[in-house]
C-alpha cells in the first residue's frame, strides 16, 4: 500500500466544523419508539458543508441531530464533505484513483462504500468498496474518476454501524488522541498503538482524494494565496513583496520563479527558498515585483524547482512606477491618521504613552491627523467611521478602537494583524513605530503640495491658498488625483473625555488634551478632483470662518494629494502631504484664552482688576457683548496688556 501511495498525490480536502453537528456519545442511547417519531429524519437535502447526514436505516431507528446516536439495531450512515470549486480547481483533469479514509476502532474492521457526486442529491459519478483497519485506509474506486470543471464536488462514504459500537468520525471537537478523522505522526502509546492527534483542534475533517500523476502534471504545483506589496516604487527597480504560497504538488519546493508583467513588458527572477516548502504546506515568501510601469499588471509563478509551469498561477497587481529623476525632485511627507473616540478609555494610554513616544521624533516630517468617531469632535455624519469602514473593505468586524493607518494603504512595514486592511490593530508599542516611519519616509513621490493660510485683521476669517504640481505620465493613464484640505487645531482641551485612569478602577478623568483635531473640512471628505495645467501645476483657494471656540494660536492647515475613493481599499495612497501653521492677526504676538477674564455687574475684570478692551485697530471697545474675536485687554490699574480671544 505504501508503494502505491508514494506514486500518488494525496489532496487534503477539508471543511470547517461547527459545534452542534451530530456526534457519537460513549454509550449509545437505546431508544426504539413504539410509534413513528414526530421529528422527521435528516435528508441529504438538509446537509451542509461537512455535516453528517443519514444514509438509511431501519424505519424506527433514526439518528437525531441533538441527542447523540439513538438506535437499537444495525444500520448504515454516511459522511460527506462538499468541496467548492476553489478547493479543487488546480486539479481539474486529474484522475482520482482512491479515497483515503480514517477508522478509529482498533478491534473491528471497517467496511466502506465510497462515492463522488456533483451535489448531495446527485447521482454517484464514482464509487468504490473496501475494508479497513484502525488508522488511515485507501479505498480504491471501481474506475478512475477525472475531476470535471464543475462548481462543487461531494466526496464521502457510507459505512456499516453495529449497535452500541461507533466507528464514525466525530465532528464535534473532542480534542483527544485516537479520534478517527485526525492525523498520525508516528507516536505510539504505552501499548504500542499508533496515536492519532485530533484534527478538530484546528477545525477540520480530513477525507483525501488520491490522484494518479503518471504524467507528472501535479508534481510541481503552487498557488498564491495572498499578496502584500507596496503600490508605489522606483521605475525599473525590483522591490520585495510578501507572497503567501501554498505547495499543491507532490514535490517539495526549493525554488520559485516569479514573473512581473506590466504594459507589455515582463521580467522574471528565480528565488531560492531559505527553507523547503513541503506538500500541502503554506508559508510567507519574499519574492520580487518589478516596477516596469504604471497601471494594472500581473505577477505569475512561472517556474517551480526550475521546471516551467504548464499553467502559471497568476494574480493581479496595480503599480505606480516613479522614475528616479522624478523622485529626486520631491520630498515625500507621509500622512498618519489616528482613529480615536472620547468613548474609548484606551485612547490616552495608546496615544500618549505608545504612539507619541515614536511619533514625536518625526513630527516635523510626518503629517498627523486625529480622526474622531462618534464624539463631539467627529466631522460630518461621522466621516471618520465611514472612512474606517471603507478602508476595512466594509467589514465592520475589522473596526478596532483606537487604531491608525499610514497613507491609507497596506505598507509592508505595517504588518497589520487584521488581514485585508491598512490598519494596525491598536498602536505600536514604543520602538515599533520607528522603523515603520523610517521606511515610509523613503517612498518615492511625484507631486508636491504647499499651503499658505492668512487671517483677516479681525481674526474671524481664514483664507487658504494651496499650490503644487504633479509630474505627468506617472499616474496610471486616465486616473485623476484628489486634493483634501483640513483646518486643524492641536491641544484641544475637552472636559467630557470618558476614560479611566486604569481599566479596573472606574474613576473618570473628566478632561483630556486632544491633538490635531479636525475643525473644518474645506473640500469633499475624499478630496476635490485636481485639474493640473499643461505644465502640471495646480492651485486652489478656500475660505473658512474662525469660530469662537477655536484657539488661533493652535490652528494649522493640512493638505494632501491622494488617489480616489473608487480604487480598492488597499490602493488609496496619499501621494504627498503638508501642514502649515495659521498665522495670528497682524500685531498680535500671542493669543490666550479667556482665563482670568470675567464680567461683574457690567464691568470687565482681568485677573481681578478692572480692564479696558481695544480692537486690533487700537480703538477702545465700550462693549464686547456678542462681539467674539481677538482683542487687546488692558488692566485699567497696572496697564499690563494681553491679547485675548473672547466672546460674551
């Protein structure tokens, strides 16, 4: 049997288990009703992926789904797994010679009638019979079965059961040795019996198709299960990407040739694996992608172990290739977005102790935006929440608080434990963010953005002029860029922060200092479409009010150029960003809030001393009631003056 098996490829076909499926109890219940049961037995049509269903048995001796196995006489039952096309598509055309099955009763031989169908209710396309002993058994089919190009296959078997003796796979996770659908690795118990380890601990059941491979078409076979790569790179240069590769063939893989194709050009490179990849195993492998040009392309596995693949496995890519001479003209400033909420007690710990410890050293080279969700600092109709959902591919289960992302894309340096998102789960601990920041600062870019904010003499209106340029011919043809502009305020004091000094002791801190809060969005949230002139330059002007609850000394304007929201959620890169402080009105060196200022019976006092108020033109103001803005407040006694942002 081992000789036969060594000439064949065993394809492990698995399915997820769930609590609540039929399982065998140590002692079968004897429950032979005198009348027909009120509950109908399960039919094949009721079966789902991996579920045990009834084959046939005596009229009164049904197996119910919730009470274990209840019967008094012998019967036959079946086990089946439904395989969706993605599980066998790489083997279409291959010939199945046998099924590999498990038997867990050491003292009784098994009897199997195996089958393959295209649906639970369909006819048998392949059958076979065989007996087996404890352990794995190969049951040959009556005739070889060629895997067809269909949407699903149902693979399974019937077996004879004897009253009070169970020899079925137990789908309910028991996590004990010698369970019949598990695997063995040569271990034996004190009596010398082979020990089987429970597959249920990883949630799968194993029935294997044994495929003849006389022509060697499945000897070297692999697929790319996942690909993480940076979309922007230097033109003509290779860059390492992280491929998750699964070995589907019978040979152990020692080398892989990867081919990049973009815009009619292709480059291939063979990589020797640092450790071999065995049959059925998956692993992450660093393989090169070459930035041949901008636009959509493909990467292909073209050789395995030096042998050409008959049908290369292919996956799509979308690149932006920046020529070196273009990259030399620009300095890239990344955008970090920190997602927070006043309702999360974890925000202060993560932001103050972990995030800022790394970010502080890069504060002049990286733009920070604090996106607030579901609190007083959120924008629009909770824009940040909808953006976060969008960057998670719409999967609300991947929304964690607090969180952060870098340039709205999936950097390799951002090893997100939340698959399919550009987010870190929480915030890196001190020291972990430093390497990520260093890596993203080296990314090439091909566009600039500059901001010039001005404030009117009354300190009540803000004008923002944005200029920059975009090098033509770098972006994929026909794809525009977008400009997003925020008015920001740093160190915003809040007295409604809902967090605790420690997680266990519920002691509200009552206040918290928020950094880089969005005060106003001067463009659509996802940006205003750029319309560069023929020379690549662009400009835009925006106006916004400065409200009374802003601190003019803490205001800044953030602007960034980004790809559009119509790209997939891992391809919305920020091309460049900038941040510029908003200047104070002319003649004002410092602006303070209204601490120490109060009104008593119509008289204004500053630090307990009567005060005089002047506007920025030097004209004394008799009444400031309802006239919010920036004023010079002088003590009428000691003549000390202070610029203040006040409103009554």
